[in-house]
């Protein structure tokens, strides 16, 4: 009796192989041949599940964002519905930093996609903008919550959210190059939140 194949498991197996190839060789190292060799399957099988290179590249990008999104949801659930805006923001932003092997891999993959969009390697920036746009929306929402809670006057939460998202992206990429440690990166996140929300929000959080 032939074995039943779980196609989603097989697709994920291939996507995980793509991620490993990107980490070691960048997007330019990704071909049907290198992915098949990394996955330990035939090129024809990779082509069966992903008809084009761009198809499995975009699927890989989505998988990274879905993995990060699942962690975000776990952190949100653990914090509870009454979490202070600063606490919620800190949880979200630190999830984007390469503080462990999994997040380092994700940051390397996302960085490779960013560079590919800049250098025209078949991936456009627009195809990878959904995640940063979602991050900006989450950050802006929490900044507005903070403004409403303490009566502070943030001139433009949306622009502040854009600034936070860009800063975190730069910090994550800097860490990959050896600029700063995990402790110093988290300290910078706290400093950034202090600059935007004020140090009183940190004190309020510690008093809860």
C-alpha cells in the first residue's frame, strides 16, 4: 500500500531548505539544484511543488513572517489583554531582534530579501512590504493607546511608528554584522521607547 504524502509537510520541508540555503549563500545561491540538494530530494520534486524560483522564494518569505507572527501571538497571549502599551511594544520589538538562532536565521533571510529588492534580483520591494506595514500599524496603535492612557501629546503616532519600525530593522541588521550584543540591543529598544513614550511609562510598568 503506497504511503500517503502530507503535501503541506513536504512544502514546508522544501521551504526550510530554501531558508538554510539563503542563510549560507544569500538569494543568489538559491536554485532548484541547491534547494533539492539541501532538502535531500530530487529537483523534479521541488519543481512539482514550486513551479518557479520566485514562487518558492515568496513562499519562504511568507513562512518567515508567519513564524514571527505566531511568536507575536504567543507573546500577546502571555501578556494578557491589560498589558501596558510600552510592555506590548517592547515584546513585539524584541521579537524582531536576532536574539537566538531562530530569530537570527529569520533576520538573515529577511535581510537577503531586502538586498534582492534593492539590487533587482527578481524580487520587488512591494512584494515584501506587507510585514513592515503591519508592524507600523501595530506600533502606531500602541502609541495611540499610550497617548490616550496618560494624556501625553504625541504629535504624529504614525510617523513615530514608521521611525520605530525603521530603527528596529536597522538594529537587527546591525546585530547580524556584529554591531552590539543582545543586552545592548535590548537596552537600545528601551531607550527608543523612553524617547518616544517618556521614562514615566517605564516606571509605571515596573510598578504594576
